[in-house]
C-alpha cells in the first residue's frame, strides 16, 4: 500500500519543480526604495509603487523575453 505515499511524493516534487521554474523566469529584484518600473520613491521593502507598475513591468519583461528569441 505504498501507492498513495508515492503519489504524494511525486506531487510535492512537481510543486517544487514548478516553483523553481517560476523563480527562474522572474529575475530576482532587490527592493531599493524605488519603483522598478517608474523609479518613483517608495516605502522600503517594496518593489513597485502599485500593482499597475508591477503588471506593466512584468509584461515589459515578457515582451523583452519574446523579442530576445
Ligand atoms: Zn511605479
């Protein structure tokens, strides 16, 4: 009766694999007190001043990745 345990282990491994793939796609950003998109000064620990900037930044990165191919 090791079927269930085997499947659970497989799922966990798959989850880790997916998370790592996502982390590789998203370059590590350092929170330096400035919005990474519009360069506005923001509270320390934040990467973007709002969700619009985050979304725009992400779509810009995606566009760059596509263009780089
Ligand atoms: Zn911004």
